C-alpha cells in the first residue's frame, strides 16, 4: 500500500528534485476527492445538489461529469500543453485528429463514469485519480518550478514543500471541516449475477506439516470452505523446481535485451505462473492436520485483494510506460542526470510536469484505496503515511524501482517489528523510522545504491 | 466598555515562548545550516520534563497516571528541562548529523514523531493520550495583586522598575543615535524625555553612559513605584498610569525614527491603507449570510491588496520606503482595532463614560481594568517573566553568535570544507549548535508547560516546527532579534484571525481557523520566493564582522 504513494514520491524526488513533504497530503486530498463521488451528500457546496448522502441530483451529476471531463483534459494538457492533446506523448505516431478524438473520448468516458458510476468504488478511484493528476502539475508549475529556477538548495525545497503541504492540508480542512469523514462502502457487489461480499475477510491458512503443505481458504462469516489443497512434499518440490526452471528459461530467453519485459521480470512472472498453475492442478483436498510445523493465517477480504492486485497492476503499467513511451524514456534520462538530459534536447520542464501527472494520478488512486481500507478519513491521514513513504524512498536510494523494494521492506518491517517487540500499534510509524535510521547509519546511499 | 489590552498581553505571552523556540531554530538553521524538522521534539521534552518535575506525586487517582512527580520548584524544573532537552539534542545529533541535509531533516522529523508517539502510547509515562494536568504555575497564589499591600508593592517595584529601566535604555539608545546624527543633549524630544525619566541623574552620570543611567533610573522608579503602591491603591493606579504612558512615549520616539522622511502624505496614505484593510473585513462583521460575506470579503481584500501592489510598483514614495510603509500600514491597522473600533458602539450610543474608560483601559496596559479593581493579574506577570527570560536568552545568543564559536558556526553554514581545512572539526561544532538550539527549544517547552497548564500530545505536532520555521523566515534567517519580531508578527496574525472568527457563525469557525493556515502557507511561499532572507534579513555582516 505504501508502494503506490512511494512511487509517486520517488519519481518526484528523483526527477523533479523535490523532496516533497506535500505528497502525503496529496494522498489525503485524493481520499477526500473520492468523497465527491462516494458520498456527495457529505461534501460542502455539493450537498446542495444531493438529496441524500449517496443520491446526487441531476445537477450534481452534471457537476461531476464536468469535473471528471475537465480534469481528464487538464491531465493530458499538463503532459505537454496543446501538443500533448494532439498525441505527442504517445508511444506510437498517430494523426493529430485521432489523438484529439481519443483524448476527448477518454475525457468523456471519465466524465460519464464519474457521474453515472457515482457512489461506486471504482468510479471514485478513477475520478480522484484524474482530478489529482490535473491538480498535482499545478503545484509544479506555480510553485516548485519557480523555486527551481532560483536554484534554491535542497533544504529550501524541503521548506517550500512543507509550506505547500500546509496549504493543501488546511485547504482541505477549510472545505471539509475538521470532522472525520468516512466512505459508504457497499458490502456486496454483484458480479455476473453472483453476489460477492467484498468487505468480509476470508481466512487463508497455510499449514506446513510432515505430510506436505496445505492451503485452506475459509469464509468465517458463513463457515464455508472455499479452497482446500494439500501438496505432499514430492509434489511441492516438483512444482517448485518446475517453476524455477521455467523462470530461468524465461530469464535466459530475454537475457541481454532491454524491453518492457526484461529478463528478471519475465523470469519471475513465468515462474510464478507455473507455480500457481502447478499448484492448482496437482493439489489434493484433505482436512486440516492436527499437528503442523508452521501454520499461519492471513486475513484477506476481496476488497483488500483487489487493492493489492490494483497496486501490482499499476506498478506494471508504470513500468510499461517508463520502458515503452518516449516520455518514460525521457523521464528515466532526466532522473539519471537532469543537465545531461537537457543538453540532449529533452524538454525537462515538460518531463517534470509528466512526472507530477503520474504522481498525482497514483496519489489519487492510492488515497482512495487508503480511505477504503481505513474506513475513516482524517486530515492527518496523509502526514502519517508520509513518514513511511519517505522511509521507503530513502531506503530505495531515491529511484523508482528502489522505492518499490523499499516500500515492501518498510511495510514488512513495520508489521514484523510490531509483532516481534510486542508494542502497541501506535508505534507502527516509528517502526518504519527505526528501520530507516538504522539503514541510513549503516548504508547512507540506500539499499539499491 | 471593551478593554482589549488583555488580548495584547496574551499575544505577548505566546510570542515570547514561541520566540524562544524560533531562537533555537535560528541557532540550528540560521547560523549553522542544520535543517532540523524535529525541533518540536525538544520542545516536547522540555515541556514534559518541566511538568513532571513540578507536579505533585501521583496520588493513584484513576484519571491521571504519570511516572513520577517530584514537586520541585519551577526554577529547578525550567533549568533541568532546558539542560535535558540540550542533552537529548546531542544524542539525536550524534547519529543523524553525518547525513545529507534532506535526509537529516526527514530523520529528525521521524525522531520527533517517535517522541510524540511514545507520549501518546505509553499511558504510564505521562497519562498517555489524555492530558497531563494538575500542576500550577509559579506564584499564582499571589495574583492578582492590587495596591496597598506588600505583595502589590513588590510586584510594582520589580516589574515597574524593570520596564522603566528597559524603556529608559531604549530612549537612551534613540538619543545616542540622534547624537550620532549631530544633535546635542536635551535638544530633541528623546533627549528632553530622557532628562525627565532619569530624574535628572543623566547629567550626573553622563549622557554617554546611558546604560548605567537606565539602571539607576530603573532603581529609582522601583523605589518610587513600590512606595506609592504600598501607600494606597490610588498610588498604585497612578504609578501604573505613569509607567504605561512612558512606554507609549518611548514607542512614539522610536516610531518617529522609523518614519524619518515621512510627511503628511505618507502618513495619510498608510492610514488609508490600514483603514482599507480593516474596512475590507467589514462585510464579515455586518452580514450574517455566509454566501454573501465570503465573496464580498474576498473581493474587498483582492481590491485592497491589488491597490497595495499597484502602489508599490508604480508610486515613487511607496517604492522608496516599502519597509516604512508596511510598518505603518500594519501599525495603523492595529491602532484602528485597538482604540477606535473598541469605542465604536459606545460612541454611536453616545455613552461617553464608557468610551473614556475603554480608552483609559487600553492605554494603561500595565494594569488589568476589566475587573472591579485595577490590578496586575497573572497573565501580565507571566508576560513580564517570559519577556525577561526571552531577553536574557536573546542577549546570551547574541554573545554566542558574536564569539569566535559563533563565527565558526556561520563558517560551517557557508562552507564546511573551509572550516575543516582550518583545523576545526565541524562535527563537534554542529553537535554543540544542536545542543544549544535544542536547549532553547526545551526552555520554550518548559514555559509552554507553565503557560498552558495542560499538556496533550497533539500540542506537539510537527506543525509547531513549521511555525518556528515560519517565524524564522518571517523575521530573518540568521538574525536573533528578528526571531522576536517574527514571533510577534505570527501571533499578531493568529490573534487577529481569532478575533475575527468570533464574528463568524460557530459552525464555520473551524473552517476559518483552517483557512488562516492556508493564508499563512501562501504568505510563507510568497515570502520564501520574494524575500528568502526574511523581512529583516541577516544582521549586516559588517556590523557582526567588525567586532
């Protein structure tokens, strides 16, 4: 979860050279923006256009449509002005007209989704993503770029971003007041006629015993066994070996080429796919063993699973964008060396704007997901996320891929540290910092250097 | 009758200990270049240490739990809190100082967050998420004091004498500057006034030695004030009036120095601007409907700000003296609020006695006249106490900064390698800078504990660091005196907006309170962009370097 925020932060840090203290508040803003879709009745000004907490009137829907469409166009515009609207950032060359039409269509789709899909989780996410993606570049355009042109020191940039964070946080508070808000979460979603309870946790139990590895998924609310599979040790070993072999084959196949699917990524994906496929085919159903060497239980709801998948998907999308598009290439170049990139004819200002667009998009989506996970929205939500995010980014050595790694290290260490020391959950954020401080003292350049 | 001098007094109290906080920040960032985002952590350490030292031992009550209560006198508590915060500062600095500046800032921010979380989570330590309360500030039983009693006489003697000495010193300084400009003694307003307030001793001691003269005058004033106050309540009142009027006169003398070159046009323009800013707020006072006054006030402010900016860029008089114009516009604004606005409704009702008592009460700021009897209440004593501490800290910081040690600190800020090549270890100096800065934050924390009488972990949010930074940049980076100015400006803004939110429907008050932070953030950004050295800037390098 930290990862979604950390990616944006890392991109801004490495490419725009802003250690952005406002990023946590950007997430917070994303979470509050989603309120517009989810519970329009609870939003000041918009509540005049709503009949109930979740029943906007036609006028309210029109407002949402306009906001959604406008924000989408704004987002594309921020990618590179009028040029971008004509498709300059696309990976493929397309006639201007096509690009414009596609952009307009996309904007209209977002607008329709925001208004017609109102109150649904996905629509809220999309809406909040595009709104933030349109808002974040404004910060860059009117604040950070001005200061960068003055050549201020990094410390000064920190102070500036702190001030921006203040403006954002209290701006939201001015509009929404200081009270805690919460989303209306539908507990069931109909998919193809079948009702799925999204908010209810499922138990995933893993037992490791002398007879093999057993995985059970149960629904505690209805006490139904959803999935039950045992792998005896030989089978488990075969599956494991097969996946490693397939993974290595994939690695060799791609070795030496630089593409969206690099050798490591392809290898990993193939290995995982083989592992799950093999596991599904070769498993056998039994009941839970009496004695197990290791047993662990993971609580997971469909909602959480969805968010995790979404995060992975978005990381994949970012990876593809960085590797395949011209803009992504320019971003990587700017991240490596800003001056050199400029000398080579890259419009670094434009690239930086693009970075902010992506950071805003991810912050919007991440913030919404966060709001759904926590259930309650507070103004300080972002700030307490900011600290672990920074920890993750610094751990990763201020690179985008490093930030991913850092996020997992920080997230894990927060949980493991709490569990190991038996401390109160209040110490979750400090735990991230203890890790950060230890790493900084031992290896100040970060994990990936 | 509306006496608002009490508001000014409470503003002053807040400004004094926040000034100390900013002073600590200045030592760290302004002089040494260490961006300490965890400044609030030391403030927290100081506050809780002081509170735990003075609080009575835990009686085992169910509502308040804390680890230890030592029931020590405040003076010990304040000292220990200061020293302990400094020591904590050293321990925080040891691992973190070797990091790059942005890492340093984030790491210390994290440490401050950890401190806050410890206070919140460990309920045995200082009552956990609930407030720590149950201790009383020093000498509070004696107050309020009135004339005709030994305590009242003593308070008047000490406070009156000190104010007198301070004002006389300020007057002497103004006089000295006039001498430098070529006038003789006793010719100018300042000179004549000085002769009066030193009770004629200035001729005995000599005009050059105005510092000694101020002390003598203060001592005489202390005796006079003490005797008068002991004799009768009327004497107490009379002497308070004299002291208050004297301070106003000194303020006027200094103002005329700042306004040198001002003529009627300038005064009128600044007055008009100040009045315009006040007038822009009028819709807020008079209109009830929120949909009506919000756009109207916004529009009015846009117009006034637009006019100000236009004048600044297009009018020779303004552009030549932006500082004087800004100062006087602000002063007029404050003045309009302080006197005319408070008597407005009484004048309209032709209630003249009330008008007179309002003006009197606001002018005689030394006494609180809101009660039945004129008295010196605890807030005024607190202001006096904190103000004295602030001045002492300020003096000591100035000494530190002007010493060779301070010069090394500034050299570290400018270029660390130079210091290194001159054979001094920057690391040790940085540690010491952190210790001093943190100790000042601890002192501020102890005073805050004294002031609020209740401590909750939310009071130590990272916001405090931001406020300290704002004061730092507002006043001037690397300028100790400017910290006090910055603190006063910040709290003046806060007080003004608090007063304003009193006119707003209660449901919106929270939004207004949040909105003022937005305004503050925007102003801060503008300040950072257009005047990164702060309003006053660093004290002229030549002045500091020639010593």
